[in-house]
C-alpha cells in the first residue's frame, strides 16, 4: 500500500514520524540517484556513495521540501549539487583524447562484444568526452534534459532560471555539443560511419 502512495503522501508520513515511508522513496529513486551520480563521476563506488549521501541529505532536509516542484526535481538538485561539490573537491583530471591508454582501456572493456555494440559504445564515449569538455552549465542542462528526463520547467527550477532562459540554454548547449563533436571527433566519427 505504501508503494502506491504519492511522493507527497510519503513525505507527509515521514514528517509525522513514519520513517519506513522514506524507504519507499529510496526504492523509487535509487536507480535515478545512482545514474545521475555515475554520469558526473564516472566511478561506481563514488556514485554509490554520492547517491547514499543524497538520500541522507534529503531525509535530513525533508522538512524544507515545499512541494512547489516534484520531489524528483528537488532530489535531482540535491544529487547534482553533491556531485558538483565532489568534483570540485577532487578536481577531477580529464584524460587527454590523445592519450592512447584511454582508447586501449575502452578496447579492453569492449573486447568480445559484437561490432555494433562496440560502435554504439564508442559513440557514447565520444559524446561523454565531448560533454566533459563543455562548460559545466552546458553539461548540466543537457544532462537534466536527456538523462534526467526533466522538463524545461523543472530544469528552470533546478537551475534557478525562467523557462525561456532554460530553453535557450538547452538550445545553445546542443549547438556547442554538436560543434565539439564535429571539430574534435570528426575523424573518429567518419571512421565509424565508413
């Protein structure tokens, strides 16, 4: 019965002292939290730790949830900000695309897979690398829209922008990503398409 309750009903129950109701929220959003965190840090252990920290922070700040946005939007903001803080602290080094070890590692991981799976994964890797080269705001708006499946209204709330500004940012981020892919990865893309 608790699993069919709305997020708002579960939040109300948690605030009234029914801590088990928060477990239902965790079950609903654990995959989303891990996926978002993994997108940022590209490390399974760090992603799991960040997702767990996000649930702890959400639980401790649940009384601050106003309900003017969906819980998923509010929670996405928590996960995203924790990941950005983690990256700032870690000052994650971006591997050079000229580094043969990056591609060697990708080849080792992909060995034994069918050719089409390898090509799909390589393209996804190129897109991921291009996203890492974008400004953080561009990567964030693209991640929110495509990976987080957030609407423009939700993106606006998360990034503290009005809807039209969020729409313009998304459009410009797409253009910058396309330009990066065409300039930095044109050779690899051409080889894959031949």
